[in-house]
C-alpha cells in the first residue's frame, strides 16, 4: 500500500533532475561582445570565421559527455552523433575545423586550454564558469 502511494505521489510530481540546465558560451577575452542566438548557432555550426573581427578557436567537451549532448541539443536541436557527422563533413571539405575536444569533462581542463590564447571560446554549465569569464551567450533548453 505504501509502495503504491509512493509511486502515485512520484508520478504526480514531475522530476526536476532533468530540468533545463543553462550553458554559457564564454571567453576569457573581454573584447568579444555578447552575441545573439543566431550568431551562437553560426559559431557552433562552423559558419563563422571571426567574432568582432577576431579569429577564434572553439572548445568542445568529450564526445561522450552529458555537457556536449545537452549543449548541442539545446542550441542546435542536434545530438552528438549528428554534430560529429556535421563537423566531419565540414572538416573533410576544408570549410571549417571542428572545435578542440577537451580531454576530460572537468572545467579546469577547459579553462587551462582557454588561458593559453586569448581568442579561445568554450561553453560550460553556467554555474561552473569562472568569475572572470566574459559570457557571450546563455543556452538553455528553451532557446
């Protein structure tokens, strides 16, 4: 009886463990300006060569990470396999280089890579970005 009650209670209250997280596209370079959703999508589709007149390098999380899966689903409505195929086609045609895949799913690895050059852009869960980050765009499930 208690089990049935607990099941009914849980089913009537939606779980918030899968609530839309927010991801920030950011740089450690303060000269980059905030961008629109259109520009953010162009960036991560390989359709932009520069930002505010500056060339840039993009970072990506490991292919099997939840961060990467959610980010591309929220921003572009694509899953990781679709984005891998997209970037492979762009790379093969010579039109664009795919983002640099960070070796592990730790914010410190991303920040260390970004600190090496000022033109680098990455994304991370908004609560994980450093205080000195220049947030260019915030991505959530509703975008």
